[in-house]
């Protein structure tokens, strides 16, 4: 590989959803340039505590602004149907631990399952922190016996620790929110990036031939 993007995401973050949608749309193009994508589940609550950050809805000015920003992001990333569920925010430990296990044991279904969780939480209003509702989401990809195994393993010491380790790794790399990225370029240099609107900076850092948007002049 000529470069690598490690992307730290949590299903509780709608901007993580936007980031994953965008990265998946660009995956084939990135692969053609020999850039690898590695999506890593983390616990955003732990990142907030570890970094001293506060969720935007807890600060009145940020909460007010996010109404406008999220509407713009939904349109741009092609997810206009998402809405904040009435049970938000959730404690995302269970779905994130389940995703850690799925990545380890069912890697071919990992990305699609992450997207399923985003869709069912943010578009269909399912509280995926509840085992029975997370199980409903998993039925799209897994058998009943596999779902039982996923939910059991999500509560095992091994996968609890793996999620903790992932979260600590993100914190050690400077994370204060999600989506957080750790990017390695062709020179072996590494830098962090944050948010769902910094991909042009990321592509420039990777030395990719990206195209900026262009504002044409008005026709006279």
C-alpha cells in the first residue's frame, strides 16, 4: 500500500455515519491509488471523557449551530432521512463491542453491518443499545445462532477490552471526537484528521490527484 487511512467511528455519532458513507463511496478509487482503509470501532463517550471534550448538544451555541450544520451534511452526504431519535444519546458500548467482534470474526460483513446499525438507529429510530433491538438489526446479515454468539461475545472480557484498547489508541493519537482519522502517506509520515468535511486535506496529504469543486461564473 502507498498510504493508509485508519478511521475511528462510533454509531452514536451521525458524522461518523457521513464519514463511512463517503469513504465507502471512495473505497474503489482509494484502492486504485493503493490507499488502504481500516475502520475501527471506538467508544465516543470514552474519547470525550479522556480528552475533556463535551458533546455539542451540551453547549447551547453548538447545539443551535448543529441544527443548520447537520441539515447541510445530510443533503451533501445523501442521507436526508436521518433524524435524531427521541432516546438519543445512547450508551453505545454494546453495539460497538458487537462490531469489534464482527470485524474480528465476520470481517466480510463488518462494514455493511456498521452501515445497518447507522441506518436503523438514525433513520428507523431503533435503540441499538438494547440487545433485542440490536438483534433485529443483525438479522439482516446473520443467522439466529450467529446473533446469539455476537451478543454473547460482545459482553465477553476479550471484546470489552478490545474496544477499550481501540478507544485508548484513538486517544493516544490525539482524538477528541468522531470521526477521527490517522493517515499515513507514501513517505511514511503520519498525521491526524477530524470530521466528515476534511477529506480534501486528507487526499492532499496522501498525494492523491483530487479535484476541488469549482464555482463557474454567472452566464451573462
